[in-house]
């Protein structure tokens, strides 16, 4: 499989079991609480697709993979 380019990534943070983005890649609103279950995040870390709905602008981020710091998506975010 072709590697995912770094411009298709977006950083996230986990705090107290919740997942936060410092800013939304679509509308630039700050401190976004992403409603992504622990199971969906673990699936993404194993290479299964997950969807993260942005509550600020109602866009959907398709997560192809995840690691401890970044979501790797199917679209250019940077």
C-alpha cells in the first residue's frame, strides 16, 4: 500500500479519556472535542477506517489510520 503523505495528517490530544483537536482543519475553530469512541480510535490504530464528525462545522473526517499523535486521513488537511 502506498504511504499516506504527511499533509494528510492532523494532530490530536487525549485528555481524561476525551479526544481533542487544537483546531478544526475545516473551519479553524479552536479546542474541538471530537466524539470518537475508544473502540473507534483503537480500530483506527489497527488500520481500520473511522469517521470523526466535527461538531463545529458538521464536516466528517475519514480517518484511515491513527497513531499516538496524529490522525492519518484520506484528504489533504494542511
